[in-house]
């Protein structure tokens, strides 16, 4: 139990589908993140939400659309994805503004685009 | 531009011996460093961290050393156990960088019985 839960854990979708990944954190943190991990690449930061406002968008294609309705929930809406978007998508949370910023990850959502 | 580098993609160590994982960074503004451990099909789990005002932090079998002049940190695991077999990620952040974590590529550690 990491305090950050992601659903679904596995998702297979076609290139014309629309789906969403969901994340919930139970740690009382004020920041949430989406990371992407592809094979043989470092973890890539996609989006950062701090106090429910998006403060970072690392040149992510518009087919990925984040939503943060409150400080405990984060979504990643997916539409018209490409096969190269297949990866492990990790949600994370942290308490920004205190010395050191330890990020706690969820278990990830494995996405396969066919 | 890879600001955090783990130059060894893999490491194999005998059970009971010391495992040493290395990490180099280029951004002198980094002031907080972390190690994460990742099992297959799971998210990374936080292991240990160190602030730039320290040069060593110890937690049980895990010790992290920071050499700021060399921009180098290392994770020591002693004694190594089979359950330590995983991928280890080094990460760094800075207040100026809005505390965003920058990760290395990871090192796969295998502990042999």
C-alpha cells in the first residue's frame, strides 16, 4: 500500500479509442504528477499539478489530457494514441514547499496501444 | 541532456556482499537526492534520500554517500539480500527547479545466492 492508487493497472486500447487513467492519493499531499516510463528510457515527467493548478507540461502531445479536480485525484485522458505511446504510466504525489521533495509513486498503469 | 546519469545499466553481486550503485549529476543547483527501488510491473518505491548539506545518510542496510565536489552519489547496500534484486533509480531535485525530480536511467541489481 503506497498511498497512491492507480486504476486500471492494465489497459489495452485501439488508436481510435478514448480512455482515462485514474489516480488517487491518500497522503494529504498538495502536488500530483504523471510520469511515463518507456523501455530503456529514464522516467519522463509529463505533467505536474500543484494545488490543483497545472504548473508543468513537458511538451506532451495533446492526445494526452490531464485533469486534476481536487488535490487527491488526478486523471489522464487518452485519445487517438499511437502504438509508440505504449508504456507504463506512473502517478505520483508529494508535499511541495517543504525541504526535500520526496515523491511517492503509485503502482502504475500499463498501457498498450494496438 | 541527461542531468542525472547512472552509467552502469546492470550490476551482479553475491548474497551477503556489498552492493554499490553509482550516480553522477551535472546540475550544481541540485540540493536533494533520492534513491528509488523498482520491481517489475510496479511503481518505484522511495528508499533513501540525502540533502546537499550532508555527505552521508544511513538507514539500516542502506547508506547513501554524496560527494558534491565530484557531483557524485552512491548507494551502498550491505549485506545484500536476494530481495534487493530490482532496478534502482537515482533522482535529484532543486528548490530553483520547483523541486521536480530528474531521474537517472536506472541500474538493474541482481543478487546471486
